C-alpha cells in the first residue's frame, strides 16, 4: 500500500487511515449507535493486516471508549510500526453533550490520559480537534508545542480549522496537518484550505470520505429510517427527505461508473479524494472487519483523467 509524507514531518502515512469515530458507541451527542467492542477491535486488526499503517482517534469519541479500543487493538497487533493520531479540546459532559476547552492545563491533562488509554509512550500526531473556544486556540497550541518539546508527541496539527485560524498558529509553530471533512458531497475544502495547505506544506488527512456512509452504496431509505436514536445520523438532514433521495440518486449514478471498473462505489469515493495531491490520506471508518475489507483497495487506485471527468459530470448533474 502506497504512503505519502505528511507535510514537513517525518511521518509517512498510508493513503488510507483507520477511523474510529463510530466505534465510540452511542452514549454521547455525536455517537453512531451501539457498537460491539470485539468487532471494532477485529476490524482495526484487519485494517492493519491489510497494510494500513495508521489509526486516527480522539478522546471525545465515546468519552475515551474509542481510544481504549484502539489501545487494545495495538496490544494485539502483530506489528509495532503503527502510527497513532489522536486529538484534544473536546470533552463529553454528563448529559452526553460536548464542549470545547483549550486551556493549557486541560490540553496537557488530555494528552496524559490519551497516552494511558492508548498504551503508547508517544503520540505520533496530536491534533486540536476544533478551534473552540476560538480565543483559546493560541493557549492550547502553546501547550501542544510544549508537549512536542517534552517528547510526548511527535507532530502537532489541527482539525476543522479555517485558514485565518491556521495562520494565527503558524506564527507560533508550523502546523503539521489539517483534518477537514472532504468527500463528493462536501467539497468546500478545495476553495481555500487546499491551496493554503499546499503553499505551506501542511499535510491533509481528510475525514468522512464516505459521507458518513452515504457513499458506501449500502445506505437506503429503509436503512436511514431505521437508524438507532443514539446514532447522530438519525438527526442529520442529509439522511432525511428530501436530501436523502437526492443523495441516493447520485450514488446510483456513481455506482454504475464504479461497476464498470469492477469496484464498489465506496472505493470510487475514496480514490476520488486521493486524486488530489494535497491529500496525504483519507480516514476510513471501521466498525467491523467487512467494512475495511471492502474499501482498503482504494488506497492504490489511481483514477484516470477520464474517470475524474465522468465523476465531475455526475456530481454536477441536476
């Protein structure tokens, strides 16, 4: 599986990373419903066996649940070269809602807790999850710089930031990476974020390349209607009428193109994100083994100019 260098760092990421948002379960506002822990660990191990070399997680995913599962998977993994990325700045409150906190003491405490849950001595990529509260991003960034100097983390980056916010931090320390949402239905990052990251050698590890499952080919109206109440997608307008019908029609057209290559629409969607040279890796969620076994091959699929043109025509159709 091919790798790409993450910005100015010395980290080489495979073009697909293992995403763990969903395995945090449903006991928080942005959960994905019930999760079988054993299936989650098996899925992560499958991804590593298939050649993927990095895992992305965060303490807010199930209030530590995701990180603990990643830690268990790392203990069972047959290889010791796995790179781990996690985050700080988001906390789950007792009622399941989420708040942002970026004071220095909290950032440092979060790092120590993540190291313990993950069972690692160093976090390879430590990311500020959201720029909230905005007035605290410099204080939080300074704490992350100190963690890097102390050898607790190897590289520091951000997630869900805009250009102006990254520029504020770059005055203090180079930003190693940006993690934005990016998929066929969410292309806003192409306008300003991609050019900025290219100009400043900031790696991009995009999340939600499958649009929370919409681009897998497995989502249907019946499945969307049956989403568990603890799955935040049950409250997402993209999974409800009229957006859902429009999205599924688009997926049907993409499916035809994917099938002409003997591929799945999910593989097509992932390969499409990787067509951009600014993108280091696409984070693909894994809740069980079959999910990653059905998508990992996209890591080495290079779309032709004709493929890309056909996709653009499909996406621009009314």
